[in-house]
C-alpha cells in the first residue's frame, strides 16, 4: 500500500482519533514481528464496514484482532497495513434463555459471555485456553476448542448464525437465530477456522447448553502411555458419556496433579476423565471409570471434586501453562487408537534432539498437543523436529499443524502442512470472497 498516512486519516475519520494507534503505539499488535501501520478499534458493525471499504480501496492488508491469543497461528503475513481490533464490539445483542440461544458481538470475551449466561444456568459449550482474553470471534476464526469437545463438539457444531463484513465492506449474514434443521450448505461453517481470510465476524449466535448439575473427575496414574490409552479406549467404547477424556504425558500429568493438590509419582502418565450429570449418575459412571482404569493397570486413582476438579482441568486446558518454557506448540490429529503412539514417538524424537517436550491429548477426537522447549536450539533443528513428527502423524493416518513457533522456524516449515485436493477449493473461495487479497494475506493454508 502506498498511502499509510491516508489510511490513518481515514481510520480517524471513521472511528475517531482516540480509537486509532500508529507508530510505537501499534507495536503490541505486531504479528510475527510485522508491526501494522495503523490499528483501529471500530465501535459498530457500520464502522467495521467503512474501515474495510477504505482499506479495500487503498488495497491495504487487514488483520482482524480479537484478544490476541491466537496470533501465533498461521504463516507469517506477507504484509500488514491495518489491524482491526474488535475490542469495542463486546455486547450481548440478544439472549433467549427459553430458546437456548444467544447472539454476541464478536469482540466479547468468552469469559464475559459465560458469566452472563451462567446466571440463567446455561453456557456456551466451548472451553479453549485463555477464556479471559479470547473473544468469541477469534475463537471461531481459529476454530479453537478444548477438552469438552468430546461431549459437545466444536464451534462448527455450536454456531447457528453469523454476521460477516467482507473485504469490500459488504455485510452479509448466514444461518438463523433459532435452532432448526435445514437443507443445503451451512454457510456458518465456511468462516469457522478460516482465520479471518474470508471476512470479519461481527456477530455470532450460539446454541446453548444447560450447565450440568455436577461435574467431577477421575484422575488415574499409569506406568505407560499405552496402558493409559488402553483404559481410555475401554471408556470411550463403553456406554459411559464422559464430557472429556484426556491423556497426559508425565510432565503434564504432574502439573495437573499439582494443581489439584493430589500426590503424583515421578514418571507416571495420567488419564483424566470428566463426567457431568446429576450427582447419582456422576458417581455411578465414575465408579465404572475407576474399574476400567484398574483393569488396565492404573497405579493410583484420585476422585476430584469442587476446586480440585476445576484446578485439574484448568491446568489441562491452559497447557503448557503461562510460565512454562516453550518455543513450539504443535497439534497432531490421528485416529484415537494411535494417540498413545504419536505422543510417545513425539516425545522420543524430541529427546533425541535434546528438546524438552510434554504433551496432552483429547483421546476421543484424536487431538495431540505438544509443547516443546526449543530455546537456544538452532532453528533448523527445531524445523527438522516439526517435519519429522509431521511424518509420524502422516504414517499413523493423520496430520500435524504448527500452532506457535518462532519466526525463524516458520520460515523453514509450512505451518499447515499438506492439504491435498482441498487447496484448490480454498483458493477458489479466497478469490471469490477477497479478490484483492487484503484479508490476512499469506497466513492461511497454501499462502492464502
């Protein structure tokens, strides 16, 4: 873009000078070391539309910004002229407890939304990390989720309507603010996980769920990932209805046990199973979980309630924790029967390269997250680790994405990995929705 000063002036005209940052004040909004020339915080959907129309006319590259919790996701941007912060779009637009639906502005944090909804005994069944900062729009753009996806699904299963501002400023909507079955393509799903490359979400309508009367956890220690995985497979293949089943490497299990204030022996891996329902049903199901774990050779078992239950799952959800040393966060996806093997081989490959590694896995969906401390390690060694583990995931029938990595590592790997024939379809959608390529250019799959 050849007129950054003109973009700044136009942004000030639209949102007011007090809601525009330039120069050093824009530095906190850098993405992979690239600082935007202008940061603007619109206060309405109309202002979002006018800002995008102005950027479109100037062919300025735009990045939407929620809480900044997922800025590490994606390839380095090719360019970055304007960051569009949705922090001021943070209201509940409509809430119908009887219909179990809520419409929220996209800049509202998940924690603020949950605080409002729980007053009526309802909640949005998403539990990604950093809920205090993560916004509902950012969560959808990144398709972020957490341990409860086993029971409730992902954002694609919970969103029933959206409002979108497209690259040229046009406003469209998809879905309806009622829960119903329809035929045809669900346009909501198109935007979830697109990383803001097709449009900017301004409103989201969610299908809500009632808060469980009780949630409690069985946390078991096992000598090996294979034994813990066998117990998890038994539980998932049974009539039980767990809300979450999480397999924890030795370091991750020790951290969860420490948070829950229960004893843990060094080197033991963990299996955490969350059950939610009325108290009698919870206790009956947890008794069955304990039986499955003992049958698979658990070395110790803990029944977590109240604060201990909450602290355990906070440690799992916020893995690896705000104070843990980390350079790489990887997300592998494999069939559930191969989860223990991916975890074990990923840790072993890290050890061979003198990298500290820990992992957690949502066993049912087959999601494995690795946290690797590659501080002080040459970037080519870290990049080699990523590609090697990606090869293992492919061998096991899955794939691997880089969620966070230093810039000099990102320059050596494709953070998304191969997507096959789907790339042509994605490129076609990008060309149709954003022909000038101004929305998050370069950050998505295939450099879209």
